[in-house]
């Protein structure tokens, strides 16, 4: 039952994240600029791209997500590393996110970073 709850929470998080992705083409330039600014203020783990993340083994994926959460204690996923890991794995499956950092694609950064 606990695993089912985690899956449901992860799917709900994904749906919420994707619901905000329907902006027009004119918005994409400002979104790219904000994600670049966000990644420049974070630590080394937060610079890992989804393409790099997909090539890691399970333990390395977990270590990257835990490091991102440690570097960003105000993250919405603080205290929920398993949910953060599941979300990161799901969003990084999309080829559209291959060039994005795991932290940005999965929404692991605190608002305003």
C-alpha cells in the first residue's frame, strides 16, 4: 500500500508539473533564461542533466538526488528523497528533458532558485 501511495503521489506531482508547461512560444525564451539563472546558483549535483542521470546506476541516481536535496534544503521535496528520486526518474525519461538539469526538470529546487 505504501508503494502505491508513492506512485500516486509521483504521478500527481508529474501531472501538476506538466500542467504548467503549456505556455506559448513567446514564453519559452524567458523560461530558458530563468532555468539558466537557477542552475547557476546551485551546487554541483544540481548541474547533472537528465541525459547524464539516465546513464547512472540506481545507487548513483539516489546519491545525486540526495545531494541536490542537501544543497537545497528549502526544496518542496525536502524530507521525501524517495518521492524526489521517483519524480526525477520519470521526468528524465522524456527526451525533451535530456538537456535540462535533473533539479530543474523534476522541480527539486525551491521556488525562486
